[in-house]
């Protein structure tokens, strides 16, 4: 009798594992909604730490909410991602404008090329370049994001920006929000701890987008990533830490 019970338990466990394996689904097409959160107070303090007693900064800290939330959609196929502003957020009605608030990023994962439209001050740039080469270090830490089991990876970009990312291999294309790519699966979460910004997926939808809408932007001053950096560095050379921080935002 005990042997039969033991065999029954083992059979149940095996069937459970089989069902679990069958339930695992893999996606190559769909839409991800990302929630971008910025600690505005921390950013303003960092940008103006050369002059911490600046009256204008203190006024902004009193007037503005500490955090703002934005939503972006990332459409993806097996070889392309298109990241662009999504549904409106009430947080942004009176929010301070920063670069990257309305970026549109088109990445061709299969060829390693990117086209990004960015508004900086009064000018629109169209960055045409190769995908950013990120040297990721994958860890054993895991986290559930939008119902997907994700694994953590760390990296440093632009010489000094520490990046924490979480990716899932259940979504096959190696894309992510903004310019974050290059992991073995889709990136569903990104945190820049020292820049006080995070992007986390709120939902993943199995939707298709017409091919004629999955296209790069065409308007803007055409530059490479390096040319954008040189233009901004020249324009903000006398702005101290504010200028350096602004350039970071614009180049993400």
C-alpha cells in the first residue's frame, strides 16, 4: 500500500512538472507597456549641486512632486523594436521637461542598427548609429516582472552610469526600453540608481502592429551618437554639473 502511495505521489509530481513545462510560453511579437519613474527632487539636486542654495532650485523642490510617472510602449517582433510614448500620465501635466521625455527609438536587432528621435531644448535630433554595445554581467538574482520570471544583469554605460536590468528568456527578441539591448531575451526592468530613474514593464500584450507603422522616424538633424555628444558638450560647456547631467539624460 505504501509503495502504491509513493508511486502515486511521484507520478503526480512528474505530471505537475509536465503541465508546468507545457504552460511555459515564448513570445516573438507583442507590445510591452513600460512605466518610467523619475525622482525629480533627487535629479534637480544632482543637477544643481554646484549651487545647492540656489533659490530657484529650492522653489522648484517646493512646487514639483517628488516623483513623476510616464508610460511608454515597446512594440516588438523577432527582429525589430519600436519604443515610443504611450498613454498619458497626469503626472506630466505640470512636470519639468527633461530630455528623453518623448524619445522614439527604433532598433533593428537583426542588423544591429538604431534610429532614435530625441528633442533636446528647441531642437530635434535623429540619431542613426549602431546599437549601443553593453557589456552585461548576468547574475543569479531573479525577480517577477509583469508575470515573467526575470534574471538580473549589471553593466556600466557611457563610462559612469551604473545599470541594473532584469530580462526574461520567455520573450525572445533581445530588446528593451530606450537603448537597452543585448541580453538573451527581452529586458522588462531597468534601474539607474545614481540617476534616479527606473523603467519597469506593467504588462505584456500579444498584439501585432501593421508593418507600415513599424518604421523609424525621419524628422530631425541627422547625427551619430558621437556627434550628438559633441554638439551638446559644446552648447553646455559653461553649465557645469547641470550641463553634464543634462547630457546624460539626452544620450540615454
